[in-house]
C-alpha cells in the first residue's frame, strides 16, 4: 500500500486539454473537466493553468499576470498569488506540453 492509498488519496492524473499548437502565443483556452473550470494560457511557448475564478480566462495578461475583467484584481500565473495580498491564491495546475498535446495534472 502506498502512502496516498493509506490515507485515501488518489494519485494525480494528466488530462489532455489541447492539441500541440492549438493555442496561439498569448492565447487562452477555458477547459471544463472533472467538475472544474480551468483557464489555460500560453505565453512565450510556456503553458500555465489556473482555476478560472472570476473568469480569469477572459482577462488581460501582462508579465505573467492576468487581470480579472470584473474586479481588476491581478493574479500571478506562476503561483496563483493575488498581487495585493500574495497569501491569497487561486489554484494552479501543473502543465506539460509535448508533440502529442498539452496536458494538465489534476
């Protein structure tokens, strides 16, 4: 029995969320899966995935920060932190891009 099994936790799983090259640089894709809504961003050939709180997927991105279109709040795509109160965060997800596609770990 693994440590995760002993406490009733499941191992993270990767889900394919986009084809390779599907999202243009500077682009965004909203993903609904496994009961979650996730915003996937592509910036300089890197991918970032965060919880789509406040419709962040529709926000403007600058310098690895996305601005909420409702409130004007800014969240860091690297760690999900809120710019005014860095201890407040939205959930981030690991992303892997290969020639087979873009995958998010849940």
